[in-house]
C-alpha cells in the first residue's frame, strides 16, 4: 500500500464514521444555530457593534465555535479505536504513523467544513451577505483553524485511555479557546487582563479573520491574523505528529 493510498483510506474511514452518526451531525449544526438565534437574537435586540447588528457580529464567532467544538472531538475516535483494538490493526499497516495522523486530520477537517458550510448557507437567512473573495478568505481561515483544532484533539486522544478522560480534558480546552477568542464581544476597550488573554488565544485570530472576510470589520489586518493562525496550525501539526509517533496502541 502506498502512502497516498493509505492517506485516502484513513480519510475515507473518518469521513464514513462521522456521517454514520446522524445524531451527531444534526446536533453539531443545531447547537450553533441555537446560540446564534437565542443568544444573538436576544442580546441583539438591544445591542449593536459598529455598523452591524449583534447577531451579524456574532455569526463569524459562532462559525469558529462550531469548528472548535466539533473538530476537537475527532480525537475521541483514537480513544475508541484503542478500546476496540482497531488502532493496532491500523498501526501495523505498511504506512507511516505520520500518514495515519494526516489522514485523520483531513477526515476531521472535511467533516467540520461541511458543517460550517451548512451554517454559512443558514447565515443568508439572517441577513449575512457574502462576496466570492470574502468566502474564499473565510474558508482559508476555517481550514487552518479546523486542522489546528483536530490536531489538538488527536494529541489529547493519543495520551488518553478512556472516553471519559478525553471528555474531561477537552472541556478544559474548548471553553477557554472559545470564550477568550472574542467570539462574543469586540476586541477593543477590553480590560487589561482580558486583552492579554485574547492575545494569547490563537482562536482570536481565526474569529477576527472571519469577521474581516465576512463582515469587513476586523481588529487586526487579515494578513496578520492569517500569519499567526498559520504558525499555530503548523505547530499543532508538528506536535501532533510527534505525539502520534510516540503513542502506545
């Protein structure tokens, strides 16, 4: 088996596993919509940010939140594969662990991008308008964020032995990444401690880049956001590759 064939096989397996779980697909779409409609609509009735309503302002943050919450859980498949000994069968295949890792990343990224594509289509019902250039830039940001967060999930999964332990650890990762990213509030005029926290949070640059691409209102330049997010993505891939190669099946 060539490395390319192995990469495709791992990607296809991850893709098929995800789409067999219809309840998870539906939940991963409904939850962000509820945040957007209930939270965004309720607060948006009396709050606006700049030239846009709060619900429109919130939309790019919801896209990032959906990516974080769905992508990181692809690491749980590693834990389950360990429990049913499927991972051992994969690891003895004549392909490198790096190829297996990249296949899982691409599988997770594909599934997450399909989910946010559905959310982007729903965004038109909320008055969100898109340009072709803006969508292309937005997908570039979403792809980098997805790859980085899937890598985080796989890193955690490579060290975990139980789904319960995986869920506990990821809950401590998801909420800081999401709530400190500026997904729910503008980045200007923040308290000093919160400004420092948002600067450290790499998801901040994905949210800001998505706002710039979709709404045309970003705090930093798109190039700056994209550069920092790219560095974060590469670092997570490198760490994940090392962790995966050292993982005990």
